C-alpha cells in the first residue's frame, strides 16, 4: 500500500511539475518617466526609496518601491535555471492591424526557463493583436519576425538574467520586475508564471505585462492612476501597485477609448 501511495505521489509531483513548466509567459517593467522611442536608450527603473526608510529591509511604503512583497514561491520556481542564452521562435506571423507604423518583434525564451518558446510567442501574439490592444484605431501594426534586427526582441527570462541585462542598461529590477532596454523587452519569468498578489487573474496580468513593456517600446512612459476605482492605464506600474485603480490589461476600453492617466514623474 505504501508503495502504491508513493507512486501516486510521484506521478502527481511530475504532473504538477509539467504543468508549471508549460505555463508560459511574461511580464512588465519599470522605466523612466519620459517617453523614449523604440530602439532608443535603455529604460531605467524607479529607484526604491530605501534611503528614506528607517527599516533595513526593503520598504513597503509606497508605489515606487520595487517588489514590496515577493509572490509566494511556487513549485515552478526551482525548476528553471539561468543560462543567459536564448532560444528564438523560428516562425513569423501575419501582420496584425490594419494601418499605422509597423513594429516587428522577435520572440526569445531563455534556455533553462522550461517554458515553450512557441507557447510564449502565441501568448504575446494574442495580446498584441487584441482589439483593445495597441493596434486599435490604426496607430500601430505588429508582426512577429525571425530576424535579429526586429524593432523589439521580447524575451522571457529568469529573474537573475533579467536583473543582469536590465542593470546593464541602468534599470534595477530587483529580481521582481521587468524592463525594456533598448530594443529588448525582458520579462521576469516568476511574474509570468505567478503574477502578483494584488492581481488575481494571471491571464489578465500577462496581457498587462506585454502591453506595458511593449508600450515602453512604442515610446510611452509611466502614468498614474487617474482616480480611485477607475481601470488602471496599462502604463501604470501595476506590478507594484494599483494605487486604488482596478487591474486592467488593455490600452483601450471596450468602446475604443484610450485609458490614460497623468504622467508619472
Ligand atoms: Zn514600466
């Protein structure tokens, strides 16, 4: 009987591990206030106000704090390893959107992340072609390409790798957030797999993460929650806090209006 139980437990453990490994997808970053065009200099993250706090541990005081609380570690967390090498998706997509500037993007997943590059690409494609996304109203079109000279290279990477590559561009991601650095969008694997505690819907969060970081790639800076209870603009750093707004993944409302807020400093 004990042997049977052990086998059952082992099978369940394997199934859970596989499920975690297959759940793919990505995140969002911190970038400086002013908008900078795609391909321009790297984004820099908001510096946490650690110097102004009395606590030696990371402050949990305000929205500008990075990673106020780390998400509860999950079983998926230990199943990946950082390699700093990437696997690119070798296929292209049709052009999405009807008019506007064409933005090409390449998809890469860090080797060792144990996430399917194709699955991740499918999720990013879905976000970028959504009717409430950046293609709405003919401002931009998107196409996934395989070449390395894409306008944006969207990478799903382990926290250590995100930290290294973002730091090289001047952004501090604290093992928690994501960033856009030049042509690279670096999404934190933990956030992609686990989301954040204050946004319960992981699918919503993943859409948000892609839209937010690609928004930086389109030249947009951070915004603030316009008023309590309103949907948060996608350029709010929702990974850190909603500031009284409600979680929102999309640049536009269902009736096509842009969801915006005041520029963040
Ligand atoms: Zn940002």
